[in-house]
């Protein structure tokens, strides 16, 4: 676990663990070797006794938090329930106390300040979970899953994070490492003691084992793109000329009058952002100003912003007024969509007698660009036609039409993916060494590289900088 353990603080820490807002209950969490002693100083029972030490662990105690330094003022800060978890049977594997107070911001801050005055240190973001990791209760993938559960935006993200917290990724990685370390140990033993260890035919055996590992690791890597989409959502930009129906589309997707809709071209001049759920897919939708050539300085700023957002997008929803003729402004927009996953939306399909843009015209316009799939959806924002087809088209583009996850376990962390790729590359080099007929000691170098990369995923090989970066993303009190 590197030098992280060497810098591990033995301070007793505290933080507010619930949201800083008015609520029925607020929780202040304390962890460390002096947690019970510090809390006992500020706790008074209904019999006016400082008697937390007399209560058994894993119980809840009624009483009051008091500031006895107040001489003339009321000493009671709040009526509370206190739970005590004794090490190592706690979240951090340290003594942990949770003070359940009323949820007002003032009262929680007063209790927090009282703890600080009596010897606690304010916890850093994620420090409780960091201590759980450093004390060996969870590994690094499980620690990361805690924050993923808190920030989950959909059911898939929640379920996948729960699986990760339960150790499913850890178990996979530990299984890979167990297989690799066994082969490393065998090679070292055979080199050191050739009389008792026979390497005849070993290269073919190792080739089979390494090929199997590469296959299993590749499956996890292959799950990562879809996993990240399902977890984090798709950065989506709605583009088109003024009055094509962009804002109407946003309103239909959100089910709300989020954007102003008028017959006046150029109504939308700034960026509007919304999160939309299509089944189990999350779209982070940006409605942009209509793209056209304009002398209006303010509108031009909006057009430039729209073009920048297209460059950053994972998905472009290009909406056209199908009753209008194609012009050079449309061709400019199509050039912006190049290399982007795009769904073309032919709006105002309800005006069937005036249709001027057809599927064939669109395919000719896009023919200069390489598109394996170019969905074209006919819609009417007035009656909602085509919205279900739009949802299916997005699913087909990103999930190959599989709304239900195909894999039991998805990799959703870019850190995990990169380390899996690193491990796979090392194992590929082992196969190259076997094919080249190199001696067995060459295999060990790349087996070690794979072993260490996998170890970094679960935190067996980790330095201070990486640990601090990961836990700094956590919220206070967790």
C-alpha cells in the first residue's frame, strides 16, 4: 500500500455527515482512538451524568450535548441520541460515535465546534472512508464505490456501484493476481531449483493460462465504454437553424416548459442545460442558439457557443424544419456533426403537404462523411410523434439496443480501465516472449508488470498522491 500508511494520522476526526440544510435529523460523525473520551466530555445523560463509558458498544443512548463552558447562558445545545461502535466493528475500524441531533445548520455547527474545542480535528473530504481503506476494512475499488453510490444518477449506476462495494470487482482482480503470482513463483522456484521443478513444456502451459487471463480482462475492458455511458450519461447537444424546433424538443424531453418557444427566430441565445432520462440512459442535454449567419453581436456569441458545444458532445441531435429548403447554413451544421454520433430529426412532420426535406436528401448531404449508422427520425413537437423512435435510436447508437445490461459487472471507472489495459498489454508481452522462444526469466518481468497494474486497481500498489486525489473527491463526513 506504499507510503500512505506511513502518513496515516492517528487524530480523532469529526464532521457533519448529513446535508447542511434544515432537516428532521442531523448526524455528526466522530472517529478515532479518543472518540469516546471526547464525546463523553460534551454528553450529559438525563441524570446529568457524563456516563458514555458505562454503556455497551453498538447501543444508542439518549441524552444532551452541553457546553459547560457557558456560565450564564443555557448550557444545553441539543437533545440527542448517540450511537457508539467500538473498534474494529465500525465503518473505519476505529472507535466511531455518531451524534444524532436535530437537523438545523446552527445546532449541528455548534456541536461540531464543541467537538473541535475538546480535541477533535475536522475531517478532510473522504477521510472516514480513507481510514476504512487504510485500516483494511475495504479495498480501493470498494472505497470508490461509496462515492459512486452517493452520486448515482440512475438505477444502473446504483446497482453497479453496490456490486462494486460488495467486492465483485475486487474478487475478479484478486483472482487474476492469484493466478499470476502462482506462475511467477513457479518460474522463480524452477530457476533456483531446477532439480525439483521441471520447465519442459511449461511455455505451452503458461501460454494457455495467460491467454485465458487476457480474454477475461478484455471482457472487463470491453464493458467499460457502455458502463461509463450508463453511469455518467451522454453529453448531448441539440443543434439546428433558428425555429427548427430545438427548444420544443428540449421541452418535450424534459416534460417541462424549460425553454422559451416563440415563432421569432433567434429566441434562444444562450445555452440551456438539462438532465433527461431515457429509460436507463441519462442524457445531459444542451439546447443551443440556432446556428445561422447573423450580424447581431449577442446572437453571434450564442452561435459560437453552440459550435463549441458540438465539438465537446458525445451525441448530436440535429433538428431540421422539414418544411424548409436545405441551404448553406444546413451544410455548415452537417460539417460540424462530422465524427460525432448523430441523430437527424426531421421536425414538423404533421405538415405533410409542405414537406421539402426527405430521408434521401439527408443521406446525400451526409454522404461525404463516414457514418456507419445515421438514424433519421420524423417528429412533430406539437403532437409528440417520433419521440419514442428517438429514444430507441439513441439506445441503438450507444448500447446496441440493449436497454437491459448485458454484463453482470461493468467497469465504469476510467482509472480501472486504464490499469486493466496496462495489465493486458503486459500479458500480451508474455505471449510475445513465448512465441519468440525466450527463456522463462523474461516472462517474469511482464508478469510482474501485470500483477502490479492489477494491484493498483484494488489499492495494493498505491502512493500518497493517488490516494489523496481519489479521496479528495468525496464529500465531507464520508
